[in-house]
C-alpha cells in the first residue's frame, strides 16, 4: 500500500460517523479508538502508555512518558504530558489495560479503513488514526474548551492548534450531545480552575 497524499488533511469524524465506525472495530480496535478519542494522543503515545502506565488516582489524570519530540521547538528528549481524562474513561482504562492492547499504527489504520467501508463513510482511504486526533481537538473546541489549554494537552503550540486543528463550529445540538456522551466529563475538566 503506497502513501497517498490526503485530499483533506483537516478531515475529522462527525459524532454519528465515529459511533458507526467504532461498531465495526474489533476489541483492540475499539480500545485503540477509545484511547485516542478520550485523550487526543497519538498511537505511539498510547502504546507507550500501555508499556509504562502512570495513573494519578487522586486527580484522575494519566501521564504520557513516551511523547513525540518537538524538533521545531528544538527539543532533544520527549517531555512527558499529564492528561486529564474523564472519570469513566479513567476507570475503564485501568480495568481494560490487562486484557486489551493498543494496535500499531498500520494495523489500526487498516482496521479503521475496513470499518469505514462497512459504515459507508465516504473516502475511507483518506482516513487514518490521525483523523481521530483531529476529531478529538475539533470536538473539544466545539464544546468550548480553551485553545491554549487544549494545545498544551495535545503537545502543540497555540499557533499549531490554530493552523492545523481549528475549524468552524459545524455541529448541531444532537452532535454535541453525542460528543458529551463519548467524552463524558472531560470537557468540564478543562474549565476547572488551576491544574486539571
């Protein structure tokens, strides 16, 4: 399978699309998709977390030890990121970690494309794990989460978030209700004062 240039690099999943696609993933595919939509992290970061899980039981945060080195910011070593997650996802993650695994990028992308075909999502060959990361950011912005805090959460600068992730609010009230059903209390955690 050759690399294809994506026609729309800003493509994200609408909430009903995400739910349909998720239904066609297997156990580990769902675990991978759930991890990404609930954290916004990259697959390599999710895989690193599974290898070295760090849970903050008091604050209901997780820490990503294995993160991407940001060469543009002249980083030489990855900087761990502390991420808030919804309380339901925090407990689900702790429960599923011993029996589930995060798929490799290639394995997940193949499964995602097959699920998109079955769910009748247009242009499935244009979708990959990174579209779920974009979906997370787009949904969070749509639900009113502060862009500066979201950029930090994603391991980006605010300029990178505005350039690569921000989008117009194209969601209706039903979409937002589905988003909140998936993300649970996570958006609200960004509105709390101080640390997550």
